[in-house]
C-alpha cells in the first residue's frame, strides 16, 4: 500500500509524495467556455452548483498537467494548450516556478488528443522545451488516479454525473463511464487528480445517493 504526504506548496503548484514517487500538479491556466456545451442541466442550475462549491459562476474550464518523478524517469502527463489562449498556456512558467527543468523530462504521457492536453507539444517554443523526451505517449488505497476529460466542470458533473458535454461523442456512454469511475473512486477511497480540476491538486470523493462531492486536498 502506498501512503502519501503533502510537501511544501507554491501558488498554482501542488506536490505530493507517494513513497519514492513525487507528483507535481501544475496549472496551465483556463479556457473560457459556455454552459451551452453542457447537456442535461439548465444554466441557472449550473451556476448554482458552481456558487455552492465556492467557484466563480463563469463557465471557465481549468487546465492542469502533472510531472511524475521516479528514481529513473521524469514524466510529464499532458502538456496544456501550448500557446496563450485567454488565460491558458502557463505550463512553462509553472514548470519554472516548480523548479523543474523541461530538459529533465524524458517521457510524456497523453490522456488523449484534445488541443488543451497536447498543445504544449507543438510550436516553435514547445519543441525545444521538451527536446530530451525519449518516449511519447493499482487499485489500492493510497494510490493516485490521474484522469483527463472525465469531468470538464467538476462541481457540476461530479454532483450530477449524468450531465454530459458537447465533446462527449456518446453522451449516454460518457455518463455511464463517469458514474462507474466516480463510484470506484469513492468506494475505494482513491486520491484523484483531474486535468480540469479547479485547483492543481489532488482530491477525494464522497457519495450521497447518486451524487458525489469533491474534496480538494488544499
């Protein structure tokens, strides 16, 4: 079983130690969205859920990335948007603030191919930034699950897993998958990091009927 402890924090950056593995969660900023992307919920209900969770009622989607440091590798999981788009594209600055040299990253893992997850790998600035990359692309308590687009608006879709977004090719299947994963995370008490969490941190889930609540670690 892997036990975890929180390390010192920097604004916009969270570090967590999982035995001999260090996970650094970094904010790439956020993208402006619209509640019209969501299916199964009215705008006023969506805004109310955001307010109830202490989040701005504006439909902005946060973007995070992770760096996993092991004894043999430094692994980047997702790369943000790459170029500034609104208030995004902040991963290079976050890496610098965290004291992580992009040239130390030898492996990149991508959760999927949407621009806000892979954009940081393209463009004239990003290519040399990760020029030393050699490789691209536990179900037990104390482990850490890192997910991509399970939720885009955490306070809304975790409280109401049936709410889908326009990016879901199969809304019914997406809702079923989301509910099953949330059930597993809550039942097994798994720490989770989401690329669209409202903070660059980990969280735990609690359950109330068919609804869930997200509890950030900070």
